[in-house]
């Protein structure tokens, strides 16, 4: 049996550590501006709406819909399975994030399809939020 290559780890910075720690705890956390309440993802130090540096993390329900998606076939990146379905997920809280769509044949994925977060732990301590179909 061949050993599958290790999945590449995301870069973790002071701004994104909360997100990965949340994922390890089974929580999908989203940054919310303390000043104007705008949600943002990917995480960053300043609010793109009002520029405030004050923020907190809120827990998303993990429910959303497929806003758009792409099926990655080539070139293959070690550590991923192919075909690799990559979706832009619109969370019901109103922000979007890029993630894998799992538990469905890539041909069956549709724009607007309801999905829910699921957490998959890979080797070492890498836990990634991924999305699978849910009943609407
Ligand atoms: Zn703001």
C-alpha cells in the first residue's frame, strides 16, 4: 500500500488562529466587526467595511448554499483526492467561504444546493471544515 501524501497545511497567523482552533473544536467561526457588525472571511486584522480593528468570532450554524463551485482535475496536488470539488459556500449568516464539497458526486453538485458543514481531521492536528449536501 502506498502512503498518501500529507495534505498541505494552511498558513496560520495571529489573525486566522481562532478559525483553525474553532475547526478543531467542531465550530465554524466567522469574524464579526464590533463596530459595524459586518461579517468577514477570510479572517483579517481590519474591517473592510469601516476599518475597525475590533472584532469578535461568532459561531456559524454551518448551514449554507453553494454559491459557485469548480471541479479541480489538473494539475493534481499531493494530499488531495480527485476529482476535487471546491465550492464557494454562502453561509446563512451572509458571508462566503471557499471549501471542499464532499459526500456527493461532483456531477451532481448544483448552484444553490443546500449544504452543511462537516469537520474532517487529517493527519496530525489538521481539521478542515468541509460541506456536504443537506435537506433544504
Ligand atoms: Zn466594521
